[in-house]
C-alpha cells in the first residue's frame, strides 16, 4: 500500500474515532454516562452502527476511550499552565487548575473518577507537582521539613476531595489552603 494511501486511511480513522469520542462527550454532558447508548452514539457521531462497532465494541469502551482522551488533555493543559506561568505563582496556578478539573461533575456520582482509572495520570501529575515544589523549596517558597514527594502526594490527594464538595466554587478555596500549607503559611 502506498504511503500516501496509508496516511489517508490513518487520518480517516482518526477523524472517525474523534467524532465518536466527541459524541460520547456530548451525550455524557447532556444525559450522564448512563444515558449513553450505542444507538445514540451512532446518531450523534454521524457514523453507522456497523462502523461504530469497529471502533468501540460497547458503551463502556467508548466511555473509557473518551475518559482517556480527556485525562490526557487535562494533563497537557496542566503542563502548559506550568510552562507558561512565572515560577513564583506556578504552584498556585497548577493546583488551582487541577482543583477545577477534579471538581467538574459528569452526573455519575464519581464513577468516572475512580482511583484505579486515574492512578496513572495522577502519578504523572504528582511528578509535575513534585518538580514545582522542589524548585519552590530551592527558592525558599516551600517548606523543607517534608520532602517534595510527600508534599506533592499530599496536594494531589487533598485536591481529589474537591470531587466530594457540593459546590465547585470550593475548589479554589481548597487549592489555596493546600498551597498555603506547602508554603508553610499560617491560616488567616
């Protein structure tokens, strides 16, 4: 098969898969994860059911693939925040961004955010936060009585609690509390 042909096929498959994942997102946001059906997914994505089944064999697979894409995008966004933010406010910005992400609801009572599903992404995030805290500790902006690894684990675990809070607006307050603790600041 010529290279151009295989690139065209790969591009087409990518476009179809993205359309399926976009439709999954739309249905989840409109009806919650339990409102996603293969029929609705086929209609919303604009692909036939036979084509849909070639890409995702069932709703659980569609939800899992969509969640994987979303988590990857979230990590990419948090890395971008870290890269674009001044060192003095990097920790604040990244942890506030993470808190906003965790406080987002999908009408699923947390099933989409099970610890086992998020563990690999949280490990990557912990590493990013650890690096930021290490830099802050060197610059005198973070406490040094605990290791950067411990503080990063504390931050990620604490901000995971935003998913349990009744109001997403609580996420920013909680992230400020966590940053203050890492910086060794006293409570107001």
